[in-house]
C-alpha cells in the first residue's frame, strides 16, 4: 500500500492518475474526499489533516511507501506555514518510522535553507532535515516551480492578462527552471520503480530552460494570444497591499504576500534538467507545453 498526501493538489492529482493506471494500491490522506473527484472511488481514503498529527497513524497502517506532497504556501486557520510544512513533516516521518514504513518520498523545493528569505522555504529546509535524519529509506525531490495548464497559478496570470497592462510583483528578475507536473510525476514513478542503493537520495528537478519571472509571464501572455506591457509593481507596495488583503479577507484572499514573495526569489539548480534526465525523463519547455511556440 502506498500512502499519498496532497492527492488533490497539482502534482498529487497528476501522480494519482499515473499510479492508478498502473494498478498501484493507493491510500490518500485528505481533508475532503470530494476534492478527489472521480478518483475517490478508486482509492482508500484516510481522513486527515496536516494540522492533526494523530490522523497520520491511521493513514499509515500497513503502508510500505509514503509520498508526502501535502503542503501549504499560506497560513491556514488550523496551522501556520511553519506548522503545516515543517512540524507536520517531522511528525509524519516519525509516525512512518514507528509504523515500519520502508520508504518515504518528500517534496522540498530548490533553494530551501534555514536562513531563506521566505517562510515556506525555511520550513521546507527543516522538513528536509527531519526526513534525511529519519531511520528509513528516503527520497527528497527539490523542484523549481511546477506548473500545468489550468493550475491555480497560471489561471491567476491568465486572469491578470485580461487587464490593459500586466502587473508583475517586483522587478521580475528572479530565475526559475519551470517543470511540467507530468514530467515531475514521471520522475516520481521512475523512483518508485527503481531500488536506490543509497538509503537517502536527493534529486533537484528543473526544466530545460532558465527563465526570469518576467519571461514566464510573457510566455503565458503569448499562450493566451495577448500583447500586454508588463508593469513592475514595487515590492513594498505588493507586500503591504497583499498583507492588508489577507487581514481583511482571511483565507478567501485571491493571493497572499507569502505566495507572491516566492516569485521574488530564484529557484534554480546548476544541474538544470540533469537529475530528471538521470531518471529517464526529458522535461519539456514551458512554451511547448502551453502551446506558445
Ligand atoms: N508547485 C510548485 O511550484 C512547487 C515548487 C516547489 C515545491 N513544491 C512542492 O511540491 C509538492 C506538491 O506541490 P503542488 O503544487 O502539487 O501543491 P498544491 O497544488 O498546492 O497542493 C497542496 C496539497 O496539499 C493539501 N493540503 C494543504 N493543506 C493541507 C492540510 N492542512 N492537511 C492536509 N492536506 C493539505 C491540499 O489539499 P486540499 O485539496 O485539501 O487543499 C493539496 O492536495 C508540495 O510539497 C510543494 O511544496 C511545489
């Protein structure tokens, strides 16, 4: 049995389709099974929440492999970014160890470090450390930005593209190696099939190109057939505006500063697409996936 967390998310839903088509028995730890859509009748469901560690125990019963994708890039009423990414992962890996899980696959992020500027990537660094130090076989993936047509981030950019000018937070110079969710799912499947000799392995996942935030926005505009001037909104204005919005609207805010800040820090690996290629996956260019040339 494989326990998948985050199965309702961008990467989780892509991976779940793949696992089920191969006949892998999957249990999903979810907050709301309805969000699994049609797949909910094809999996075992364990109701749980990252903010509720006792729910992990039940979910882990009889599990050999955990793929832990659930994460949060904004605070939730039940837990902060630090609790949901850092402490919850530590508790999940501890519980997995106690239940005799053989292999733990975890998603960190490129550039995560304990002194990172963003809260999310500081929490990811602590989580990664907990996974590495646990007494079970582990695989850590550190991806650059992951995308798929229709995902919430690209949908937000497409909505902003309806404005007469295209707002971009900050100078738009942070660098990324965007990688398609399908390519990332291929990397996970390749890892699950293989039997690594090392007890702990780490793969940095980048797409084939290094693009600035502004270049990514231009690719999205081209895929929509829209020509717009980019207007760079100074970071202090974006951070103040989004913080005020989050205070006013709470979880209903369309974006938060913690999310926007992630687009102001580079997420690249000197290895580029090499780690994905070593797993037999050749990541596609973003423009090709979005159909913009
Ligand atoms: N997307 C990227 O660009 C990127 C970049 C670097 C690293 N990563 C990492 O890659 C992994 C997959 O990313 P993704 O983009 O697929 O994430 P995503 O689309 O944001 O999905 C997040 C998942 O976590 C679940 N979740 C959130 N809060 C939860 C809670 N309190 N309890 C239980 N489940 C909860 C969500 O379930 P609900 O349906 O209940 O909300 C959803 O299934 C994550 O670990 C992420 O940090 C992503």
